[in-house]
C-alpha cells in the first residue's frame, strides 16, 4: 500500500525558471562564490528572514461569508487514513478531529481526547471530550474511536499511516467515554502520532456504509470538525460549511463557507491570489511568482515553521550510487546554500541533516550540538578523495525528476554540473507528474533509477519520525538501507524524550554519514492571505490543525 505516499502531486509546478544550460552555469558560479547570488530567468533571490519563522497570523474578527482557498491539486481522498499528502491534509484538518491536536506552535495538546493516561509503557487510556457530535447530530462514541484506530492496523490495512500501528494490539471500549489501546511493545511514535491524521476519528456507520467509496465525492466523509463537507464537485471545487455546533467553542469558525479550488498552474494561482479571485493558499515550495506576491499590496506572505525538507532519496540497491562514498562525494560537491538561493529564491535553508530545528521540540539541547557537527558547504577536494576507492566512475547515475517541475529540473542541473566536476556522470529521467507518485510504492517504477527528489515531512516534533523511514523493511526504505534498523527499534521503544533524543542522535549521525537520503534544504511553510482576511495557521501544523477556524475578516 502507498504508505507515506507524498509524491503524487508534490511538485506539480509548471513554470520553468530558467533553461538547463543557464541554470547550470549560474549554479556553478554560485557554488564557486560561496552560495550567494540571485536566481536566473527572472527568479530573484528574495530578502526573506528565515531566522524567526511564524506559527500564527493575527486572527481576523469579522464574519466572512465565503472564503476561497486554492490547493496545489485536487485531493485523491478525504478519508483521513488515505491523506498523507499536502492537498488532502489541508482540507481534512478542518473536517476531521484527531484524538490529540498539534497546535500552531508544534506542541501537542488535547483533541477529541480530553486526556490520555499511560498506566504502563504499552497502554494508552483516552478519555473523550463530553458532548461531541458528528455533523449529522449523532454523538461521538468510544466505538467510533475503536473502529477508526483498528481499521489502520494489521496486514490488510490500507492506511498510509500504518507504520504508526506496527505494534498496535487492540483498542477497546473501557468506559462510557473511554477507550484503552494496548500495544505489543512500547512505541513512542504511536502516542505522538495520534495528533496527526493517524489519530483522526470518523463515524463508523458512515465509513462502513461508504465502503471503498468513503472519502470520495460519491460517499463523502462524516467527522466532528469545525467545518462540514457540503459538496465535492469532482474536478471543480470542494465546499465546506461552518459547523455551528462544534464542540470546541474557542474554534467555532467565523467563515460561513469555505470553497477550495485546485489551480495547479503556479502562474494562474499567483494571478488569482493577486486579483482576489482566491483569498489564500499554502505553498510547500516557493512558486515562481513568489516575488510578485511579496511585492503585491493586495496580499500578505508569511513564512512559518515547517517539517518539510527537500531531499534526494537513493533507490539503488546495486551499482555506483549504492556506494555510500559516492553519495557522500556528490553531496560534498554541492553548495546547498546555492540551491536555497537560486532554486528556491532565498526562501529555503541549507540542510545539514534531514530533520531540522523545528523537529527538536523540548530536546534542542541534545539535538542542536549534534546538528552543528555537519556542514552544508561544498568541499570538492573531499569529494574527490571519497571517490578514490569507488572504482569505475563511468557508469551513469540516473536521477528521476518530475516532469513540468522547475525545482526538480534546476536541482538536477546543479547535481549534474557538480558531479561532472568530480568525475561523475549524472543523467536524468523525466517522469510525468501523474506517474511520479508510483516511485514511492511500486518497486518496478524505480527500476533503472538510482535516486529521485522528494519534498518530505514528518508528522510530529520528533526527529525519530523522520528517521523511521529507514526502519528495516519499511515501505519508504527505498534502497533497503539496514545500518540503523536495530537502533530505530530501540528508540521507538524508549518513551523518555531525552533518552530517545540521545538514541536518535546516534541514528542521525549514521544516516548523515551513509546518506540513504541526501539532505538538501529545509522548506518553510509559505502562507499567502488576501488582506481582507487574516488568522490562518502559519506553521506546518496546518496539515493537522483546523487552520481555517481562526480566520476572520479584517475590519
């Protein structure tokens, strides 16, 4: 099943920022100059302060009759268990509540569960909020919770979050408003995962009636969130309406009607934002027209804390790129600041490791010193030395890039130029946007491909959630990397956050040395709002927190 299937539409940009030759020349110049310089082809390096990223925007106070919001593509499903992607989670966050709630500051608090207790390391007792109802007026019951969790566990589960349920043993009703979950062994990721869509609760009756159509335009969904699904006009729009009976009185929406469009073309989306046809959008990658939005009087652009990172994921199990020294040499030849400045217009940060500072939560004193040990500066001499024992370098390294994506193309151009400078031959294979997601869950789609680009994100403020992709046999362990499997298992079983952080630092050190995935850049959340409204969540929490419930009109 496509667990963590986050690549289907991730990079469906259509505007090319520069030609291949011009970009390669520009990036080599930027690398030689230490990473400065402006983008080519009209893509100007923006003056963006990424040292103090936002989590919220000032809440609007006036009622908004209709809010028009754009998505980068139309969701495949609104069933939370099939939602591990940007557009899906952007919508579902306002529809379906989870047992716990990730707050805009990336902390975790109560959700549908008013409290959670752990009598021992393998037992979670959730006490539900009083008076919660589904949109149809029927009460939320513990049985709905048992159903919503249990359907994601076991060998036949199709949930994209099933890795959080690896050690799930049972969920049962143990009181009038209580559910008890038992695991076969301690698992820190399960407990934290309940603040993501993995912990989202749907109505059992509606889900069983909908069957495989649940979450589609045909059957819809039935949840408890601050907005109700009113219409899904496939290929046109998704319409949500205010749930005036929402259980959390602090998050009853000021927006009466929330209409989602799916303008995939970036230029069209930027123009719609500037004209006011669209009131807002979240961007997980900087659009080509970002400078136009920055300079527009009609909108405000906010950069927020984020779990998203840009990486090259190795898929090769044999050949030249299966050699960690070759991967390390390629990464050492790249100036990641140049990628941030040129490809991402200055709206990104160079990434020394996969999991960046926004994941650290309360354990920064442990993670920060370990993180600072790794450099993002290019070192061609070290790269050349790493290749001395690699053998025949004439074998080409094939990198898959998504068709119509300027970001993919430009980053690949950089890698080709940097690789050539140290004796590596890098070829690209263009995969159509609608087929790119197959790379994530279909091994045959990765045949003949050594690596591919992805914008990845974890679901919680814990770096272990990122490194868990390298668990032995994991669905996203694309090249069968085995060096940290036992350490991941041990870290997942460690409930104490400080002890787990120490174990995770060891995993991070090994992964950053072996580079099964190459860390390139950290991507802030980019929020654009029309100046007639304000209040949307600015951080990556928008993927699970009801971000539209705090939007109001600016009076």
